């Protein structure tokens, strides 16, 4: 009984950690003690994850080989074991091998790398488009195919965070996209270079002023996912998160209708305020 009690606490702690990790993994964000990349939820992210694992194997084999080779050289060719050093100047076979083998390794790495680059860059059969524009220090989003509305998304302050929302990652407005839908993403910037990065999607694309960069995403699992600006853009760089909610196609259609009405009314109110300010300025100028 005592042994079980001794083991109970570590087992309970392990279970809690696993449950916590699983819960956070479902919400597309990094978590403490995470090993590897975030769980992939797009075809591009799946291939990136597989490519990462392949590279990890190659790197590990090379590191182990070089370590063993160094140990062998230290033991066999030290001054104590070889008081009279050898005078060999070259070895044709070794020189061919240490040239050919690295080339072969690079070819093995390059082939899937280029295939993945072209796959991630090709936006085919897009069903909708979202444009993300980076500002110092928030994002604005446009939905030209779903009512042509626009909204801004800024980080929530500590006093605005609700239960369950991650600090420094949650935003006041979320990007909403339908599950299992090919979405074209257009990334731009208004002032300095930003980068729209979403690890669970396998996306990191720069937003450059005066330029429109393009990529695509197809999320295969509903949930809430978090990313951040990944290009140093000023003092507020670390406070420019991205929050994406992936919902069913039916839920997205309903949200798009509601969002169009909501954001259109906001724009109208903003336009009225601007017009009022302009009128006051004109009247003031006339009076003077």
C-alpha cells in the first residue's frame, strides 16, 4: 500500500501534465515542456512536420558519427599512442567519400524541401480570400468574398482577458475561417515589415509595405489557434498576436452575415464622426 501511495503522486502529476498539454495542444499554442512542433492541422503543416522529423534523423546520425569519429581520433592518434606521427598527406578514397557523401545528403534534403516550398506557395482552387494587413501594433483583416467587410484585431489587455484565454495571445476580434476550405491569404503591411505566423498552420509569411504576398491554408480541425507577428517591427512587436477560430462551414456562413452587418454599422458610425469633425473644423476656420 505504501508503494502505491508513493507512486500515486507522480502518476497524478504526470496525468495532469498530459491532460494540460493535450488541452493546450487542441488550442493551437505552445505549452511548457513541449517536445517537437505544434500538432499540425493543415496539409502544409503535416508535410513540414514530416520534413522536420526526417531532418532530425539525418542531423542525429551525423552528430553521432562525428562524435564517435572524434573520440576514435583522440584515442588512436594522441601523442602517447603515436610518439612518431604518420606522414600521410592524402587519401584519394577518403577525399572522394567526404565530398560525395555530403553532396548526396544535400540532394536527399533538397528534393523534399523544394517540393514542399512549391506546394506551400501554390494557391489552387481557392474558395475564399482573406487579406491581413500589419500595423504598429495590430492586424486588420478584410473578407472581400464574404461581404467585403474589414475589422481590426488587437491584443487583449490583462484586465480584458476572460477565463481560458491565453495572456499575450488572445485578441479582441478573431479571424474566423471555415474548416476544410481552401483559403487564399494575402499578407501586406501598412508601415514597417511584419510577419503573419501561425505555427499550427505551418505559415510564416512577411507583410511588406507596398507589396502583397500570398499563401494558402486548409485547416482540417476545428478549434482556436494562436500565432504572433514574427518580424521585429518596433517596441510593440511582442504584443501583436493572431487569433484564428476554425468553425464549421455552416457556422462560418452565419458569422459572415452577422459580421458584415456589425462591421458595416461600425464603419457608418465612424464615418459620421469623421464628417462631424470635418464640419466643425470648416466652421471654425470660416469664423476665424
